[in-house]
C-alpha cells in the first residue's frame, strides 16, 4: 500500500503484483480515526507492506512522525520513499488521460500515491 500523507487528507494506492493503482482518498480531522480507517483497509486488502511518500522540509518531519506511529501501531513493515513532484506528475497524467477536473481534484492524492508506489515497485525490480 502506498500512502501520500497530508495534514487533512491522505491518498492511498494498492498494488497487487507489479502495478500500482489509486485506491482512495481519506479526509480526516483526527489521526486516531485515520489510523483506524487505514487498519480496516489493510485488513480488508491483505496489505503486507506500507510505503509512505516523504517530501521535504517541515512536511517531511510530520510525515516521518506519522509513518513511525503507524508502523508501531500496525506492526507491519513500513518504508519511506521520496515523493517529490508526484502530485505534479499525478495532475499532468490525469489531464493527459482526459480525466475531468472535478474527479481529478477529488482523487489527486490517490493518483500521487499510485505514482509514488509504482516508482517504488519499479526501483525494487532493478
């Protein structure tokens, strides 16, 4: 599972085999509730590993704290992966695919998570 972390919403992507795909966007106000939702999805989908995209600066620090907390709570392997520019790539690719603006905005974080997760999977194949 790939996670694109944000302060108010996160994007999720899932990979079964070598291809990642957008899964969902979760809006939240409370990290405890967020973690419960993630735990439910992990159980439902049989997730074995989590890849959390990490950016730069203050957001990187917050993301790292979120990931470390999630890893402790879920007791599932978690890795961080550089997600720099994935949101821009997600927007560009969804425009090229002809996805309407409203749907694009609604799922942008899930697309970014899928791009980040796919990059991680591709790198693992090297």
